[in-house]
């Protein structure tokens, strides 16, 4: 049999808090003895300097640390409150800034419509807002907030921004549908402003991804036509009034038949952002 192994006896350690109580009690007793009996103070002072003073220093350090942590905690809370208030102010300013930006965009749009109104002051016009657009990225067809109750008719010309948008193709009591010149089914008889050479402008949503629509049937004999020339509606159009800006030639080349020229036109109107339009409230036939 193996000899029994005794576990070493654990030494008892007095908890620190009890030492603190004992030292405090000793300090109080010494103070009472000094007060009641006439005992020389020098030995007691030495005892106090060895026992009480370090204790007081420790208590003082602990108190200072606690006070510092409390102050730090209060400062953190103040900073959190200030940060929350600042975030609220930032959110309010962001909302206000967005509203001002929207107002600025709308004002610029209205200023452009005003310029158009002045340019075509001989024509009766009315303004309208776009209330529904097509499903794609472009305003190839869209709905405006005026209809037959406001005198709208099929065929009326629609303007915005820098020129021609399209024409009304359907009318309800308080709404109308607009077909824009960039739609695949749209064809507009136009001419070069500087030379009066005629051509046909066709809508193309596929080409609008690159920012242009197409033209063809420009006579090969139109020698003076150049890239950058302005294209406007022609006087031989059945639907559109003459002289309304459509865009500028951005590219041109001779066709394979060597009889005509075709190419690309950059529209005058930004067809990915249309919010307000002008409608000429008379048909071309009525004005003629």
C-alpha cells in the first residue's frame, strides 16, 4: 500500500477589508487614549505616520480615482447628448437642403419653359405637369395632368427644355398621353435651320442609350450641311408647327445608294428628366 499523502495545510489569509477595519479601530483607540491619558505624542505620531498616514493616502487616491471616473462618465454623457443633438440638426439640414435642391431644379425647369413661352409667344400655350412616365429610362411616352376639360386635343405639340418633346396622341377628361420624338414609332419631318434642306428624324430608344436619335433622307446635294447644324421642324410637316428645335447633327455619312445622307442627332430636350411641359393649344391646321 502506498503511504498516505497529506495535503499541505492552506494558510489562512485575512481579507483586506478586515485589515482596514482593524487599522481603523486601532487608530480610533489610539486617539481616545491620547485624549484621556497624558501620553507623550511622539511615539504615537510615529505609529500614526506608519499606519494611518499611508491608509489616508490610499483612501485619498481611491477617492480621487472615483471622482475622476465620475467626471469622465459625466463628460461622456454630455458628449453623447451633444452628438445626438448635432445628428438631429444634420438630419434637419439635409432635409432642408434636399428641398432647396428640388426647388432649384424646378425653378430652372420653369425658367426654360418661360424662355420657350417667350420664343413662341405668337402661339397660345398652357403648362402641364408630368404625372406618369414610361417604364424604361426615357420619357418615350408619358401622361400629363391636363385633358379635354382643359382644351387638350390629339395632335397638339408639346415642348420642354430646349425644344420639341412630341405630340399628344390620346386625351382623357383630365389627362393626356404624349408620344415623344425619341419613341421607336415616331417620325418627324424636319429641316436644317441654316440651309432649309429637308430630312426625316426617327425615334430610336436603342440609340438613346448613347444619347442620340437618327435621321435620313437628307439629299446628297446638301453640300453646306455640317456636323453641329441645328435641326428644326419643317413647314411641310402635317402635325408639327415649323421652326421648333429638335436637336443638332452629331454624325453624318453618305448612304450606299449615293443619293442621300443619314446620321445621328442629339436631341435638344433631356428625355431622362421631364417634369413640366408646354402645350401649344392650337393644332397646326387650326393655326394655318
